[in-house]
């Protein structure tokens, strides 16, 4: 059954180092391209996260550096700056950037730098986050900070690709295999079983409003909120 929901495509999803590391390790560019080209959604990162991400990939996963360089140069991962914010429709951009810096400094007293500036950007810009760091998330929440919802995970992006018809489950299975091989933490519902078998215990937090939902129909975890999006243009062939 298709549940159309109230579709609202955010111009940005603000990614942190933990989730983006998993997307780089998975090396699945198809879904990232589709989000940007077909849905008009940019995976955006702060300068703090860019620096962390480059460092993590360089030292832990050097074989993935070429993928990261391509993701950054092609703007599959877009660094937040004045040009990006103006291009997606934000106003009073210098003031927004200043607010992000100030809030990032404040959050950094509680959590690591990348996570702090990710949630600061998310709060100032009113955009969803992409974060695997549940400890930092609870730290902010328990300190009375209202984080933006939904909080997406790497597998929300990967499974969204299947739900949106961009790729098949075999693509997610390959990503899972890559992550386990790299000793990256995989969501519990996929840790000891196939992606297909784990889907009933997975609540997809970003869905195409015009297609059938995959996975659990009702929330399971504390941060299980769902956003509905719709295609704005067809996916162009990759170069």
C-alpha cells in the first residue's frame, strides 16, 4: 500500500563523519546522485566534518580515498558555504553562517567537533541530520537541546535507494558486506542476517511519498521519525 504522506523535500541533509564514513566505505554513488539530481537534496557537510572525514578515510580506509575525492569534487557531498546556501534558497546567509559557528562552539562543549557543528548547522538551517553517533545525540538531547528530526543513518540512505527504485537490495547487500569487512558498526537489524531478512525490523526514516514503504510500518527506536520526499526531475545517466 502506498502512503503518500506530506512530501517536503529538504534542500539539505547535514551529514556527520560517522555516517558519511559508512557511505564512503559502501562506495554506492547511485543513491547519492539520485538524491541530488532527482530529489534536489544535497548531502551537505560542515568544514569541520570535511576535515574529519578526510582524516578518517586517509588513515583507516586509504583504498576509499579516491571515492571520497570524487564525492567532494562532484558535490555529492557539498561543503556548506555562502554559495551553496544561496543556491538552494536561503536568505541572510552571512548571518546564518555566523549563527552556525556560534552554536557549533556551544555544542562542542558537549560533543565532538564534527558532531557539534553538524547539529548546529542542522538547527540553524532547519535541515535533517545524517548521524550514526547515538551517544552524542543523546548527550545533546539530555542537555535540553532540541535536535532536528529526522536523524537519518547511512542505511536510511541505502535502503531509500531501494524504496525509490534507484537500486536493488543486492546493492545494499554489497554495502553491508563492505561495512562488515571494514569492521564498521552495522545496525543491529542487519548485523547477523541479510538485508532482506532484517528489513521488517528496520524503520526507514526517509521515503519516496509515491512508492510503497519498505521495512517496518511503525516506529521502533526513539529517533524513528519519517520524512516523505518526491522526485522533482528524472535521474540522468552517470558519466
